[in-house]
């Protein structure tokens, strides 16, 4: 199947993406496969991954550290949008895909490749995110998805790889499918496919079990500048260090676990477990700071924008015209969202206990019930008369 001469393959070092290398060459007549592994802070040693690609038949094996761009250009805008898919999932995996697509396209253009390939199956969301993002960035590139078409079981895939010198996994691999980056972990498959099955403690890595958490509360202060988190407990940190520090502090208290039945784009319900300590508290704190600094109508209108934004990102439309337009609205709202939020971390809960901002719209002498109250109570009567007039007319008409 001579679909392409030179291909850039999104590469993780796992069974599927490794087998994609000989498969593209043997079955689809690809002449050169260049692999690209993205370092998103998954913590794996990427040099063995780079070498494995070369041993599996790649002509070039690229490893790119894109951690800072991942946080600054993808995670931070999602925090400004309070992006929680189905009001729970902070898009840790979804946010990585448009960035990976971007560096794949850049590599294809640099090396003169005519196609991009990935190892996604036909059931998940990632295939949509990769395919649509690549098409948006360079519609002239072909997109190859061998695992979507080869029809091999996992055992058959491993056997196919062994024929071309790709070693089978040394140990019996975990029954779970795990995706990890700086923003957290997603865990699925195995026994978790039974929605009644309680996740075993062993699947978690970033968050403590409640029984293992500290017995005293810890206070945490997060400072935002125009909707972007800039410091933790008064210490200014770069984007990557800030997320790493929060993951550690928050995860230590068992905060950031999500167990949900999620509606995938392809129409399947999927049981997903996530650990995302930093993102959970950052969105919680950011939303609270907005309540202090934005007017009621902007805050309330923004909720609908956030829901649309979140669905666009989840559904692979990061590089779409609507997402770009929503970005402009969100950025405008963030001009006033600067200040500090104080949280109390204890036994799996992050509770907001205080907030302050130079742009605060909270007015003590209007809000108070004390002697210094400046609110004109007499004005309320006329306001209520006008406000309630349509209701009164309607009630009379119904008598």
C-alpha cells in the first residue's frame, strides 16, 4: 500500500508504536520512518526510547523536550478557561495532543516527509485529536494510522514485532493502560472496565491514600497574574516547577483523584481514572479568584463559554476558528484576574479559606451588616416594585 514515501511517526516506545515502524515499511511500502517522542514530563528515561526506535528500523529518532510549552501554552490557557470536561476531568491527556501534533507537523516540514503516523486505535479520542490537529496545521500531509487498520490482537501485534526483531515486553505488563505527563495520569482498562470495581490502591502514583495523608491540615497560597498562576506560598516559580511543586504538595494530601464514567467523542462510555492534583486545585482557586474580580454578568456568561471551550479541546478542535475566537474572549476577561487564593489541604479535600486581590469588587462597606453600612436601604423598595412589576401583572391576569 504505497501511501507515503517518508513518514514522521508519533512514538512512545510501547508495543503498538514500535510495531508501526516495520508495519509501515513492510505492509504499506513506506521507505523512511522518522520517529518523534515528546517529553511532556512523563518521567520516563527517553534515551532508551530513542534507541529502541532506531533498533526497530527508524532512520531517525527524535526526542523533544516540550514541557515548558506544554504548561505555558496549553495548560495555563485551560486554567484561565476553568476547563473541566463533564465538570470533572481537567483535560491532562487531551491538552498534550495538539502540542504533539504541532511538533509532528514541524518535523514533517523540516525533514520533507509527506505523512504523519500514530499508533492510536479506532476506539479512542486521541486518533481524532491527532488527525484533526494535523489537518488544521498542514492539510497537505497524509495521516496514517496502522493500529486502526491492522486488526491484530495484542498477542498478534507482539508476535509481528518479534518477526522484525522488536523484543516483546520483558515482564508481564500491567493490565492497565496508563498515560502520564506533567499534568497527571490517566488509568484505564483491565479490571477498571467493570464500573462496579473499586480501583485498587496500586494504580495510584501521584496521590496518597487518605489513610497515608498527614493528620494536620496544610495551608497553601497560590498567586495568579492575569489568570496565570505565578507563585506558590510567595515563591515565584517557572511554569514547569510550579506544576511539579503543586502536584507534590497537593498529592501528598490525597487530593486530585477522579473516577468517572466519561462520554468519549466516538459515542462510547468509558470508565476513566485520573490523578491530576495540581490542575484540580489550580482550576478551583482560579475560579474562586474570578468570583472576586469579575462582574456577575461576565462570570455567569463565561460559564457557557468554558463548557464550549472544554468540549472543543476534548474533541480535538484546539486549532479551530471557534476555539481561537473563544480564546480572545477568555483573554479579555483575565485582565483583572490577579490576586492570591488561600487553600486548606486535609484528608483528600482542598477547601478555599481566603482570597485577596487589588482588583477586588467586594466592597466591605456595602456588604456589611454593621454600623458602617453604606447601602441605601430605602432605594430597595422602588427597585423591588419595578423588578416585580411583570410578575404582578401576570398574577393579576391569571386570577
